[in-house]
C-alpha cells in the first residue's frame, strides 16, 4: 500500500499542472543601459497522457518516487458518462440550439446549417450531421400552405365578383384593390416589427374577403346608377359616393373598433390577438381609402354603359334570372316579416336562447394541437435501475417504431440517462421525426393516430413506463401537448404525504375515461445509500471534515481538478475512483482519510451507513413543496374538459392541497377569463362609435341587436364540427361581429337616408333591403369563398386553418342568412319606438 489518499493526488495535480508566468528579464523598472528584455516561463499545463503519468505524488526517504501512473489509470475520456445517445440505433452525440428572444427561426436555422456544413469537412470519416428535431420545416410548410390559401382566396373572390358583375372591367376594379391594400398592410406590419408568419398570413386571408367589400359596394352602386338612371360613369360615380360614403366609413369604423381592443390584451393569447388585430385593422383602413379614392377614379375611367343590343350569354342570363327571382322572394319575405314584428321578435329570442345553450356546450381549449411531424418519447424504468437496463427498454421502443412505422419514421433520436423529468440512470427520452405530410395522407398516419396507438402498444413493456406525446403548438409554453400543472402542498403536510396525495391522484386519473397518460413529470423516490459521519468521532481522530467530504466526492462521484492542453485545445482534468472501488456498499471500507498525525483512518471508524428512500429532486412552487404532473385529454375530449376533471379530483384530496396550472394550461385559463371581457368591450366600442358617427341611438342599437345572429352561425358551425371554444374561435366570433354589423349597416344606413327623404319606416326598410341585397350577397359570398381554402386545408398547419376557417364561414352564413331579415325588422321596430317617444 502507498498510504495515500485521493487528496494527495489532487494536490499533486494542482501544483504540477499549472501555468506559471515568472516575470521578465529586464522588466521595468530596469537599470540604465539594459540591453535585454524577455519573458520568463517556468511551468505550463500538461499536454499528454505521458505527462500526467510522470506527475510525482511523493518522494520517499530512500529517494524512490511514487508517480501518478503507480496509483491511477490515465486516459482520455468523456467529460461525463451519465448520458448515452443513439440515432437510428447508432451511437451519436446531441447538440441543442435554442432560438434567442426576438430572433427569426427560419433565418437562424439557415445560418446554423450553413455553419455546420462548413465545419462538417473536419469531421472524421463515417460521422454525419443530422437534424432529428428541427422545427423549421413545419414553419416553412405552414407558411407555404397559408400563402397558397391566400392565392386561392384571391382567385375565388375574383370569380365570385365576375359572376355577379358579369363585366371584366367592373371586376378588375375591386381586384386592383387587393395588391394595393396587401402591400400597404405589409408596410404597416413591418413598421410594427412583425414578421410574415402563420398568424399574420391567417389574418391576410381573412382580410382578402373584407378588403374587397368596400370596392365591391362602390362598383356595384355605380353600375346600378348607370343602368337604372342612365347616368354617365362620372355622374354615376359622384352620386354613388354621396350615397354610400357614410356606409363605407361606418363599416370601416365597426370592423376596426371590433379588432382594436384585441391588440391590448396580455399573455400569449394577447400576442396571437395582436397579429390579427394589427393586420386586419391596417387592411380595413387602407381598404376604405382605396375605395374612396382609387376605386371611384377607376369607375369613372373604366366603366361604360352596357350595350343593350348585346345579349348576355346563356350562363349570365340564367344566373340573372335566378338572382332576380331570389331577390323578389327576399322582398316578399321581408315584407311578410315586417308585418309580423312581434312574432319574429319571439323567434329572435328563441335563437338567442339556442346560441346561449350551444355556446355553453362547447368544450374549451387554448389553440388546436398541430401535426408537426414530431413525437416525443419518455422512458422510465423502476427506481434504482441502471442505465444498462434503461437502454434495453429504449432499444425495445426503437425496435417497435422501426417495425411498426418504419416507412414513416425519418429520424429517431434516443437518450438514456436524461429526460424532462431530470438526470438519472433509470430515465430516458427521445424524438421521433416522421416523414413529410405528403407521405402521410391516411388518417391513421397522422401524428395523433400514431401517438394514440403507440401509447397503447408500449404499455405492454414490462417493468418500465413509456409515454409518447407530441409537442405543443406553441413551443415556448411547455414541452408537451395536453395539460400541465403543479400539485402544491400549501400547508406543509410533508414530502411523504405529498407523494401519497400524488399517487392517489394518479390512481383516480388512470380510471377516468376523460384522461390518458397522466403522470408525474419528475423522478420517483429512489433507494439512497446514506453515509452518516459522526462528527465527534472524526474530531477525536484528528480528521478534517473538508478532507472527509472531498474524499467522499472523489470516491463516489468525480471531482474537477484543472485543465490541460489537448491538441491545442483546453480540456478538463477529472479525478474519479476506479469502478471496482464504488460498486457496492462494502467498498466504503476501502477508503481512508489521513488525520493530523499522518495516520490513515478508515471510514468505518467514524461513519455508519443505511439505506433510505428519498427524492433525487425536490420541487417548489411559490415557496411551497410541489410536484409537476402532465397528461393528455382522451380522444374526443377537450383540454378544458380534462382540466375540469382534474380540478374535481384535486378537490377530493385532503385539505391543504391545491392545483396551479402553468404553460399552455395556464394560458387557456387566462384566455377563458379574458374572452368575455373582449366580447363586451368590442360590442360597447362598436355601439359608441356608430352612435357618434350617425348621431343617433337608433342606428347603433339596430346594428348591435343583429350581431348575435352572426355569432350563432359561428358557434353552430363549431358545434357541428366538434371545434372547441379556443383562441381561433374567439377571433372568428369577433370577425363575425364585424361582418354582421357590416351587413346591417348597408341596409340600415340606406333606410335612414330614405327615411330622411320622407319615406315611411316599413317602406324605407323594404327598399333599402332590396337595393342592398345584391352587394350584401356578393360581398358575403366573396368573403365565404375567400375562407373556403382555410376550412378545407390539409397538411402542415391544417388544424389551425380549419378551426378559424370553419368558424368564420359559419359566422358569415349566419351574418348573411339571418341578418338580412332581422336588420330591417329591428330598424323598423326601433324607429317606431323612437318615433312614438318623440311624439
């Protein structure tokens, strides 16, 4: 025996592996006429394994030496052996790159890949760089999909306008407004610091149907005056602008005031609202300027009276005949309704009751989960299991995916020794990247179907827990989809009681059909080998506690000593005991500490050992002990319903335990509480804006009363297609508020003008409805066709596109089919009430 301790080795390395700058020859201040100046070096960092082998630990009295090579194995190795990484069953290493705040994901990805490509030439043969978890392809495809949707929307809107106007010149006028307004909107987004992303492009698609409305109203009215009153294009344009300028301004005010409050909401929902708000408001304001400046100029220049000798083609003739019959039937039905006001007010009340009932039936959520082509994997073997055992489970999981979904798996990256729960030998995780969406067209090839099936299949693995899940739609709000919360011990029951409450909660969740994969996102309590130092004995034996603790650290873990130079690079030097001396509890007896008399004292002289159960990681939430729990709603269950179920279960636990949502779940709770305020604020601002614009309470009241009918359409569509009440539905509802108000304004504002000319209320309402029927129908169908590509979209980002497209389509149908009947009804009703009051 050499009678040496690990501290002797560390001290020798610290003294003999160091840079020493001794000074200078001829350094200042120097003697006069000094002729030499040079740096003096005495010692530098060691550079090779042989240098370390020659490190002298001790010189014996007989002159013999004990070197590091006599007591240690010196080798180049890994800085840590705690983590094992595999890619497609092959050894690998992983590097994570996080996007800086405010950085552009696509641009950063290009720069990173360019730099990696540049450095790849220095990699050894057989080593390849891959990107198993890259979020940018989904972003690129999502934006590409929405851009395609935008182009489709423009084409469909053009075809609708051509169908109604049946004049290529007239159709070109609103079409020209599209690029002008879009260009201006992009400039506004740039000024506000926004990028072109999925949300802003969604808003652009919605804006397509809105921004042509003003130009359509201008063109349609000018054409009507040219045909009916035989005016020249210039005269018709002048008269038309006098008639409809108020309506155009009113529509813009309504649509803008609906969306402006969205820009001031906080949180992640506020960030989403803001994208829609700024984009749509900018498009609407620019649209009305174009409609009042550019469109009239184009009308006066391009429009011409129709050639009466030229017969329309059969299609146009058939369409006009069909449309005129429809308009006549609409006039008759409107007249019928206005003669039976009380009856239809009751029907209106029933519709509102239906709206309230259906709205309350909608499940709640934050935003739709997306098929991003990526799945996450979580592996946990029993507490105390070794990395070798965890690796066996990971290999079994790898085999499952390659055998079951080999033709769909593009990447599989597996980690043993680390997971989102923490670092431990019994923990593991992985990323599974699926092939492009064009190769996964079947329903059972979606990320959702694969996740559900793999969860069930992998549950059969013995002595291990395996969970699969997909990332949240907003990566910054957590690591997984579904729900996440902290189970908090608010009164200090203690760790054991908290673990019991957790187990009780997980047991209840496992038997609830509304929940799947509910699990603690942490490391289970594990067996721990506790070494208890008797401080009094140690002091009596002349031992230093610092020496005892340092010896324990080196014996059972590892200790960073200093650095060395390896092929021109600075690398770390670690000191660790050999594995034969740290594999079993009995190995503690092999370790000694030198006392102040120079004697070697065994650990068994002053320490006792015992096995205990304890947590490798303790969590706190706002200072209280807590546990992180994750899970997902069952198929067909919304996240809101799942969260309600968990709140009920936590309420059944003993007093003192509470639930604190975070990430996506917290945002969902916050959004739900903000939504009603948003609706009320938007409705109030619309009402006050119209009251100020028309200097009347009757007009805004008539408009506000029909708005719920549009909302009914959106809510009914969401209910039919099993869409939850989420952020996108809320955006759709606000859009519907503006659209319903727009259609009502077109009728009521025109009826108001006729009323001022002395026409009776009912007659004014009928005339206004009939004359505004064509532009309302044309703008509504144009808008609906503009969002059809969103509603039927597939591929990357389809879930969000479908959610907003279907809801807005339903809202527009309600805002058209119901509002065109109830707007004149409420105008007449309120006009008569105000007239009686004035009398």
